[in-house]
């Protein structure tokens, strides 16, 4: 290392520059962070706080010592309900084939199985991220390669060596610092900083650098990701902790389109804000309503207390006011007052004004409208004249559309996470590895694959599962499809595979035990097509010859194959036809 004019090495200067860059972004984002902290306070029930002019959260003082300041938390229940509805969005991730030939379909099937094997990890990350996005408006996913994960493959002395595996983490918005708060797209940001506290022993294990750390044994790790430019075509990743440079090099992952390098992050918004990197949440819109609701309820209770406890009027000097203030007018109490004076009397306050109840009811309706979680019965007065089933269904769909943007954000994030996951396997899974997943027949399937087997990363959703579709609506839809015969096969019957899927969707998965022989024959014919590229394949007497002939013919029509392979497949098809004729006599 060479020293510069000011006595610092280039590594020390780079570490200092990254640290200062982080502190600058932290200060620019301070007001945004205070908004997130205010939202978290309201969700947790600490609702008598606000952000002052200097950008700090302060506790609001009582106007009078006797004022009631109870909290009637509607915000938390609305967040719970929205998270529950959004939690229904868990469609399976599937991969579309890059072409029509058998090899492309086989590669797409492998990629879909890889994503199916990671379904639980993805689901857990989506659950955590959705909570953050619903409270703060924004959440992130980080998709990286963890070399210490996966199955063990050997040892280096006392250190165990593993295959490595993809790691999918949900990040809070507090950890991500963009280059500019006004650039909406994550990919358009010139650089992204991910800052998170880590234990000093973990830093030593990962980078081989021993730091002293703070009193709690933790140190802030600052990772600055810079997108590829003309000067740095592979981008740049710089990692600093405790003022020490831990790493400086190219972006490590080929996770972009066409094998490019991009940020290993995926952004998920609750609601967008025009011209802003971070989104907004429903909690931001609910806070004014929650303040008003707390005020109405507390003033109403104070009024009720005045009526029930009573307000006493006394003549000056006629009674011992200290004793009266301490004990009140308890039943059977003997009141001694000055001779010639007036005895204490209760003031009549009447009843609770009707405006309290009206305002309380209006605020409850506003909660439903603003949050998009209202029940159809909340607006029953507005469509009392609608009696047809179609009209009611249209009204329900309009009511559900208020959460549609949040639903689409989760779906978009799911597909992006799936694409980055497959690209990391393609880059790092050079050795053969075993994958376990649950197949369409609800059985545990095992298969071996390598990263080179993943030719396509065109991830899509298997179903368009909507967040607000109730189980009753889904069952009605399934019954309508069955009545119209849309799931029947060529013989007009409901196939075993379709029957099993219907039972699963209706919630009776335990009853779905039949095996679809047609699907098994098609799968076997597909495997034979791959083998026929290199060798002859024997025709079995138990083959469904019609199904095999159709699959082999489709393979001939959709594939670019050599004349030798075409000759073998045609001979194989002729053998199926001969065995069929022999069986029919």
C-alpha cells in the first residue's frame, strides 16, 4: 500500500469516502425515516406523538391534567387485515419455455421445479416484506448467493465446505439508501447503499478482518453498489465497516437480463408516490383519522364522566372544598356547610350530544374507505335498490379494486425474485445438486440438475390469485366451470388430474388420491423423445399407443433434429402402430 500526500492509503481514503457518502444519504433521508417511525408508533399504539419542526419525534403534552388520552387503535387492526388479504397472493411461480422444442420445455420444467423447491423461503420473505411495506410504504428483497449454505461437499481442515445456495432476505426500508430520493426506479439509481449492523465475529468470518466493534459487539456494515457504466462495465461493490475497507470489486452477480450485472435488490411498494423512490402506506393516510377518532372518543367519555360523576357547585366558604374534592358526593355522605350558606348542588349537564355519535360513525366509515378494507355492508345504503346477483358482484369487485395496486406490486416482486434466483443458480450451481419438491400429484419428487440446465428465466405466475377473493367466491367459480364442462376431456369426462385439482381448490386435498394415467403416459413419451436423439427406445406393451404416437409426432413437428433422429422416431412410431393393430386383433 502506498501513502498519499495527506498520509492516508488509497484504501483508507475509499473507506472514508463511502462512509461520508452514507452519512450524507442518511441526513437527506432523515425526515422520511421520521415518517416511518411515526407510522410504527401509531401501529404499536403510541399515538400521542408527532414530528416537530426540527424533524424529531416528540411526545404531545396534555392540555389539562384531567384530560383522557386513551388510544382506540384502528390502525393496527387495518394493517393486520390488509396483510391477511395480501397474504392470499401466493401463486406458484412457473417458467415459460424459451422455445417450442422438447429441450426447452424440459429446461423450463427444471427451472419451475427449482422455484417450487424454494417456495417456502420465498413465501416467508414475502410475508416479512409485506408487513414492512404496509407500515412504511416500501420494502425490499435481497437475493444473494450464500456459499456457506446448501449440502456439505467436503472440508478444508476444520472448515466445512458446502455447495452454496440462494439466500432470499426481506429488508426494511431503513436499510436501503438510494443515490437520489427523486428517482423512482431502483434500477435507474446510479448507486444503492445497504447498511446494516453485524456482529464483529460474523464480519471476521466473512471478510477475515477483525474489528473491535462497539460496546455491544456490533459494527455497521456499509455496502455500496454502483451500476455498470462505460468506465466500469461490471459495476462496483464497495464494503466498509468501522472505517475499514473490507471489499472493493465488480458487482458479483450475473442477475440481469442477458447475463448483465444489476443490483441484487427488488423493491415492493404499498402505494406509489410520483417522483419519489420510496412509496407511501395506508398508515400515512389513516393517522389524521386516528387522531380525530381518539379525540372524539375521549371527549365523549369525559362528557359521560361528568354526567355520571357529577359536577358540584358550592358557595364560596360554605363547605370544606378540599374534603369534597377528595371524596366527592359519596352515597350517604353527611355534608356540613356554613349556617346561612347554600348547600352544594349538582349541575345538570343533560345527555351526551348526538354529534358525538354521528362523528364517531362517520370516522369509522372513513377508516374503511381510506384503507380499502371495507366490507360490502359498510355501504349498504348506497345500493339498497340493487337486487340482482350480477349487480352485487360488480359492486363487490369495485370494492375490491382499491387494493389492486398493492396486489400487483407483490406479484411483480415475486416474479423479479424468481428471475434473480434462477440466474444465480445458473451462475454458481456448476456442480450437480439434488432438489426436492412437491409435484402436481402432491408427492415428494427428487431430481438432479446443474446451473447450465436452466436455459430460461421467463418467470410468470401459475394463477392470477386475487387478494380479496373469498373462499366462497372461489367455490362458486369452480362450480360454474364444472357445470359448463370446461374441465372435461375429449370424452366429455372429468379427468383424474382435473378432479384432483378441483378437490384441492375446494379444500378437500386429502380426498385427491387418484393418478392420471394419461399424464403419466405423456410424461413417459416426453422422456423417450429425449432418449431417441441418441439411441433406439423399446416400445412397451403397456404403453398407451395413441398418446405416445401423438407426443412423438408433436416432437417431430416442433424440433430441429438430425435425419438419424428423425428416422429413429419414425420407426418408433411405426412400432407403436403395429402393436396397437396387433392388440386390436
